[in-house]
């Protein structure tokens, strides 16, 4: 793995784990007022498209990162709809 | 452009524009209580890493999508710090 592949690898990890504190915050507080509903609708569809694209490319990092992010995003979306 | 390239193209557009409604919401309301500070710190670093990776690959879609997302993410982070 070269220098730039490591950068790409960390990029995927960081943009995936970034959603965990938001998931935890929403889970703990049930508070979603300042979170944008539109953002999480569009984002979830986009991440689903990345997942399909990754499956086509047979790219494990793209599939794995986007599968995890899709779960985080749909959970935040679910909480936003439930606790308006 | 084949079917799956179009899927990938839409994936990049959707996950980029997804942040626009959050940017607009935060700009209008100055309200950031339920937004996670940690999420936007980690996400901004991750997107910066994607940008560096995209520059290395000379991939215009990766560079463009992540440059725009970095601006959105840093703006939301800035507003979160300013309006706690």
C-alpha cells in the first residue's frame, strides 16, 4: 500500500466513522430540530447509489464504507422523522 | 458512459448536494443544537483526505465532489462552533 492509498484508506474510514457521534447524539437526546430532513433523505439515496456502484466495481472498501454509512444515515433519518 | 458509471456519477452528485439543505437550514436558523460537533470535525478531515486522494488520482469527479463537500462541511462546522 503506497502513501496515497493509505490517504484514501483513511479518507474512507474517517467519512464513515464521522456519522457515529451524530448517531449516538441523536440516540441519547432524541433531539433532531437542527438536523436537516432533506439532507438525510438525499444523502441516504446517494450512499445507496455508492453501494450499488461499489458492488459493480467489486470494491470491498467502497461497499463496506457505504454499507456502514447507509445504516448510520437511515438511523438518523428515522430519528428525524420520529422526533421532529 | 455505461449504466453503472451513471449510477456512480449520480452517487457523487447526491452525496454532495445533500449537504446544501443543511447549510441553508443552519444559515437561516443559526440553530445547531442537535448537530454533532465531532461528526463535522471528523467528516471535514475525511473529506480533505478524499480531496488529496482525488488530486493524486487526477480524478475530476472525486476532486470536484469533495471540494464542494469540504466547503459545506467546514461552513456547518464553523456555525456549530459559533452558535453552540
